[in-house]
């Protein structure tokens, strides 16, 4: 299937999703919000790969929300002085539903069974921060930066910035970035723990990120899925709840055959012959 905002390739069990509108700084238009979840959910549901890598093209990872694609400010509704009470309420519900739609487009990255790695070059602006925060592992080039752009255009970030960032870096840093709208350089983001590694350029970054992705893809997919599930659960629950959940999970899903195959493959110096994730049924 062809997409207008992305190129998708799958090789060595790694799905590579590339933002492909460099002439628009990969701004997130209406098609972006529709296509990204379609791509991720298809890869996940049909077990087309074991790992997803997201990267981009051009000077910036993404300029964030493409405001032009949503029309002028007048398209958000009539002047309240002229609009009826019913029309105002309809606009509020429509805006609420639209925000949920955009949130879903990044929620799928967190909810899918596959690890998602993101490689950032240039600016990850506005929605780019939300996209990166929803991924499992983040990498960037030395010239990369992140900025909570919404405050600079009199908006409150609503696609996942705050719920996720406050669990990734210290709250005080999140507050400063949110209130000031300043750029956070890659080196600072790595020091804060937001980035796993910073590379000299995009070529070297993608080479190393793909190597990490292939390493992850060589592991037992069911165990990798279980690890992602447990990490997400532990992040959002108490230690006691996390311990109980992993006990129940392994009591239901521990696979002695997979463990035996992992040990045999290591001893014999060969790739493991592991069970794939089951295809999801509609």
C-alpha cells in the first residue's frame, strides 16, 4: 500500500518507517495522523516484523503540526458572539474528538507489541516531541533538538507531551521546556536521559540504530513483547503491582521450549528459531 507521508520497508525482521515530506519539513498534516496508526497497526497485527524503526528525511525530523493543512483560524469555528449555544457545544466536542484522534496516532507506538526505535535529525518540534516520547528508545544526531513548540503559538500541548515526558525526565526540566518553549539540544537531552545516544550525523545514526534493531529482532519475539508489556505496566503502577503482574504473566506465558531454543542457539553459535508473535484476529 502506498502512503503520502511515509515510506515503509521491511528487511531482516525490521520495519523501517520514514517520514517522507522533507519539502514540508515533514509537518504533520491530516494524512499523517491517519497513515501512521494504519502502518503501525498493520505491522503489529499481522506480525510483519519484530522491531520498528522510525526515521525522517531532510533537515528536520518534523516541524510538528501542519497548521496550514487544518485551514485558517476561522475554520475552528464561528465567532462566539454570533454562534449559537448548540454550535459552540458541537465545536467543543469536535475538537475533543480530534485531539483523541491525534493522541491515538502516537498511542499505537506505545501499545503495539513491537519495540519502536526513533532516530531524530534536526528539529523534533511540537508533535515531534510527542512522537519521540511514545517510542521505546530514542536516538539523535548532534545537531538535533527538541522543542515544546505549542507554548510559542499560545497552545497547551495535548498529544502526549506531558503525560509521557514527566515519566522520562525530571519534572522541573519538563516544566521549564513547557513554559519557555526553548530548544533542548541533543547533548542536554541525552544528559537528562531522554536520548539513549547521540551520533555525529544521520548516516552513522541510522547505521547504528539499525544494528540495535537487528539485535533486538534476533531475540525471542514473545519474550521481547512480554518485556515491553512489563516495562509499560511497571511505569504506570506500584512496585507491588508490577511484581504481581509479572508473576501472573509468566505463570501464563513462560515457554520452556523457547528457553531451551535460546540456550541451544547460543551454544551452537546460530540464530534462534523462535515462535513469532501470533497474528491478531479482528
